[in-house]
């Protein structure tokens, strides 16, 4: 294939990507915006290793509140069988989370001990709760759509 033969397919691909990109609007989650801003403000006030780790922990606590809110909301709309399955799934997630935190402490912190690893570890732990909270919120929104 010569250069002239490649121009048309590349042009078509470029136009298709451009059209998609114009229509694509990322979903903005209000809880995420608020908690990220809260955490960023804490880090702006104290950007030491301890300050960043503390900001991650404070944000994780905020995500835990969101997680529990949507857990309760979901339990309120599910039937008995759904509640049972959802509770089992949540307990399995808690077991996974706890094992993952232990893994982070054992392998990320103890192995290296550097200050950057402390912040990486606290960010990973924060991410576990944030991801689950957003997933429960997504489930709730899907089940309550009109």
C-alpha cells in the first residue's frame, strides 16, 4: 500500500474519532468532586508526607460515609433475596478490602519503607473505598432510573 492509499482510511478514522470526541461528555460525580476538593485543600495546607497521608485517610472516611449511604439506600429498595445477595457481596468486598490493605502494608510499605511509598499506600487504600462507593452509587442509580 502506498502513501496515497493510506491517506483516505486515516482521514476517515480521524473524522470518526473527532465526531465521537465532540459528543463524549464524561460523567461528573458530585461526591467525587467534593471529596477530591476536600482532600486537595488538606494537601494544600500540609503537603508533607504525613499531611498527604492524613488527607488520604480523611478522604477515605468521607468515601466510607458515601458507601454506607448507598448501602442503606440499596438495602431499602431490594427484595429479601436481593438484600441477602447484596449483603453477601458487601461482606465479600470487606474481606477483599481488608486482605488488600494487609497486602499493601506487607508488600508496599514494609518492603521499601520510603516516604513516597507511604503516600502510594494511603492512595491505594483510599481508592479501594472510593471505587466501591461509586459502584454502589452506580447500582442505586441503575435500579432507580425512571
